[in-house]
C-alpha cells in the first residue's frame, strides 16, 4: 500500500524539482526526504526518481504517480473542506506589491466579521505567487498577466487551479498634481511631453515593456529616462515633482493625493489582467472562499477599474 505522507513528498518534489528545495519547504533534511522517496519506490515497485551524483528527476512512472497523488490529495482536501461550516483557521495569501497595497484594506475588513479567521498576506512576484499556490505553499495568489492568456491556460490545461478575474488594469499617465498635463480638460498628448523627465521601472520589467511599447506607438522616445525599482517608488517621486510616468492604474490605487491620473486616448489603452488564483479544492474551504469573495468585492470598488465575469464560481 502506498503511504499518503510519502505521496505528498512526491508531489512536493514534482513541484520544486529538487530534493533540497523540497526539504527546505517542508522542514526536513534532504537525507530524510531522499530516504522517504526511496521507501515509496519500494512500495510502488518502480523507479520513481532518476538519480545522479548531482541531481534527481522524476521518471515517467514518477510523473504519472505524482499526478495521481495530486488528484487524490485534492479530493481528500475537498471532502474535508465540505464538512467545515464557519470560516476559521489560517489562510495564507500572496500578492505582487502594488496589489498587496490595493487589496489589503478589503481583506482586513473581511476579518472583522470572521473573528476565527487569520490571514497572512505576503508580497512576492506574480509568477512566484502562481508557483506557490500550485504547490500548496499559499492558499490564494493575486497575480498579474500581461499576455491575456493566463485564465485560458489554467482552464484548458487540466489544472487543479481556479482563476478569478479581478480587474483589467490599464496603463495611465501619472503626473504631479500641479503639472500642466494634470488638467482633465484637454486630451492627453504624449508627444507634447516627450521632453519631460520620464521615470520608469528597470528595462525588462513587464510594466516597463508595456510603457515602452505605448510610447513607441506615438513616436515618443524620452531623451532622458530614469529607472527605479518598484512602482511605489516611482509614484513617490512623481508626487515630489521629480518626473512623470506611465504606470498601471493599480500603482496609484492607494490614493496618493499629490499626483494626478490621466487616462490615455483610445487605442493606447494597454492593460494587464489581475487574477486571484487558488487551488480548486481549497476554495471549497469557507475560509478561503471568504478571501476570494473579499478580493472580488474590492476589485469592483477600486477607482477607475471594473470587474468582468470570472472563469470559475466561488462555492457557496
């Protein structure tokens, strides 16, 4: 008979790709993880890992068994979750930094009506958050997608994840409140701003790539463009009158009063999608469902942004 604990170790190894990483996340020594996986191989009667002196990887049989184990454990979680009535316990969520700032107030308010619920909100890059929710390290991840394909990939890929669209986050022009372009009357003319001091995220960042495409579309190449890590840093610099920027609207959702947000003309409204992603089995837990519901409600209330239908319903 295959041991469930060892099957869980196998799924963790499949998610992380190394014995050392699996051990670090689960709090074991690499030797202990290796020994338990060796026992699982004897129980299965098959080689599950292809071991070399430097690394180990799953064999075809190991990948098949890891897939079966993931479905078995998800089904067990679903069954236990269905028996819970009240939101209680600890929910761990992660978000990219600007989303954490924008959604944290709504999440904090949701805890007031559920005193037995504890939330841990971490900040992490979007792709790392997606990996963590898939591996079970976190319950909910707020992630952004500049490709427009993430929800379809999750739906059509036979994934154990559910994806909930929160907002379509448009690129906007952010200028100091006293700047001439802050006037809401005239339409934004980016060409007239080409000699301004432009601020941006480092080259290679998704928001920077989108802003560069937008400026290139209107023939604007800033003569001097200063780079700063973190959109909150850029917003702070704009507020101090040190430059202007094109940023996702979510970056100023917290309401910095010293900046003005200008929407761009039709045809220049590049945007990213922001989703909440959770394991399908986990969302059946009332505690996780409360968090997903709070995020969806908060998305509708964010300034200048709306929600569209989700790709998966939240269980009642």
